[in-house]
C-alpha cells in the first residue's frame, strides 16, 4: 500500500500541474488541441458509405473521412458496457472487471465499473483540460451509483436508464436524463434526446473556447440503438412503441443513422463556427457491430447481417475516423490493427497528458495519425463474458485454444475457409498463444 506521504505528494503534483495548465489557458498560451470523441451505439462498418456501405446516407461522416484518416481494422468488444469500459480505462474486460453488458436493474445491481480503474478523462482533467460527457453511460446504473464525475468528468448529461422503483425509462422521446447529479426529465420531456445531448456538448465547447481553455468533449451517442423509432426528420411520425413492440420498427433504422450523421455534422459545424476546428482532434467510432436483426447492403450486391453480440468481425469490427486539420493527412487510410484500449494512450499523447500509474493494455497510434510508422499492433483482444480471442490479420485464436481463419464481413462467419492461409496457421497459433500466456488466461 502506498504511504500517505506519497499519496499527498502525488495529489499535490496533480493539483500544481492542473493549476499551471489553467494559468496557461487564462494567459492565452495553451495551444494544446481540443479533443472531441463521438461514440455511436450499434454501428458496424457496413453502415457507412466511406467503408463501402450503400444502404445509409452519412454525408457528414463521409466528409469527416475525406478530411481525416479512416482506419480499416479497428476492433471493439461485441457488446456495449465492456466496450465502453475498455475505451475509458485502456484495459481489457478481464482486467477492468466489466465483462458483460449491464441492462437488468436486478440482475446487474452490483455490476459496475469500479472508480479505482484508470480513465482517459481523469488524465486529461489532471492535465488541465475541461472535460464533459453526454449521452449513454451504462458503466453503472445512475439511479444507484452516479460515478461519472469520479472518472474525471467535470460535467455530464446522460440517460438514466432506471428510476428509483427500477422502471425503465426512454432515451429518445420523453427522454429521462440526469445532468450533473439532477434528473431533468420534466424540463426536456417534449424534446428529442439526441438533440438535447448534442446541445449540451456544443454549449460546453462554446464556453471553454471563450475561456481559451482546452477541452475534451465525449459524445456517447444514443443513436442508432433500438428501439427503432421515428426521428424528428422521419416522414412517418407514428411511434411504434404505442402499439407494437419495445424494439420499435426496423424501418426507422436508416432514419436514425441519418440523424446520428446530422448530429455529427452539427458538432463539426460548431467547431467551424467557433474557429477551433483546426486545433481540435475529432474522433468518431462505434461501440460494437450492428444489431443482428438488421441487414445492410455492401458494395455491389452484398448483404451484411449485423453481428452485435457475436465474436465475429460483424460484431467487433467498427468504424474509426480521426480528423486533425494540418496534422492528419486528409483522405488517408490506415490498415493497422487498432484495439479499443488504444484510444486512451493515443489521446494522452496528443494532449501531452501523463499516463496513469496503472498498467494499460493500450498502445498509442498517435504516430500513425501524424504520418509516422509508429509501433503497430500484431493482434487485438476481444472479450464477451468469459469468451476471449486474439485476432491478427489472418487468424483468430480463442481462449479454448481453437484457431480459425479470419473471414471478410460479407462471408458467412460460421463457415470459414479452413485452408485460407495454411502456410501461416502454425506461426499464428504459436504467436497468439504466447500473447495469451503473457496476458493471462
């Protein structure tokens, strides 16, 4: 256990560093980049035209890809909570403790991300950044444990999934949000939830741009997760929840993808209007693949079924686009493997923030963003509850010592070509098994 003297010294250093950074900001000397991270909910790569999808209209995300770097091999976990915890902590689920999605108020009453885990928001906050999050939390149930600020967020506005009697609330129409410790459902009951959250972060950006203080805004979008219901822009405004199923109607999914894209465009426009787009790192990614009840078109005539919840590329291969004008080559593509844990050290490196004392699994890809070779990964780690696997460009090895070849997302993941890369099978098994041994089973 660390001595009290050491802890006091460390706290004093963090306070001094934060005050120094804030003084630089007040003096107009702080030229560190702002950071905006947008995390979509249930959106595989097949949904974006910049990745080859043809079913959905995403003009703002297309522009973002044209202005930044598009990663082709970025990987999440197959479900929400483990991915979000992985992203925030820079650690895999078996280490950060959140191995499954939390969705049931009773079943998961004591399942949550512990506050002693590291957080990229905390590191940026300690470096003098103003920090905020808006949208979906789902790392704890807020009516039981409101831990958001403990992870380094100065301000927040997030969907509170349950009320005190553990009845489930809504996120889109008549949304039930919690803002800085207070439920604001009555104030926003006639508004559309995703707009309320986008407004919150845009106001946060405006306030800190005026103060000339660097900020980190984390937009954990509610869209386009079910229930599939009309957006304010839908031609059909009949809410299927009033008469049908809690899932809504899949016909509204394209409208929801389009509205996600619209809010991405609003944030991009706000950065332009504030004159800070050139000094802002804008990251877009998704927490897992598309819902399995949905299909999308890919390329010329291929149909892709969503793979959310499955340990396949359809469930875990997600879009990742990063823009920083003047620093990241516009319209560039990167084929390196990127793991969700990698965002933490990458943001810290770009912001000049210290890494935490705790060991991270992530590896910074900041050099690649800036046109340098960097130190690319040879594998990524994916986990759902007790199931884990490592994936390189050719093979997947799970924690039951089963090896299978990688298949393209338009191929049937249940029927891989076992002879696809026979000459590399033995080497991949040996290499990936050694990684498993090092990580711990």
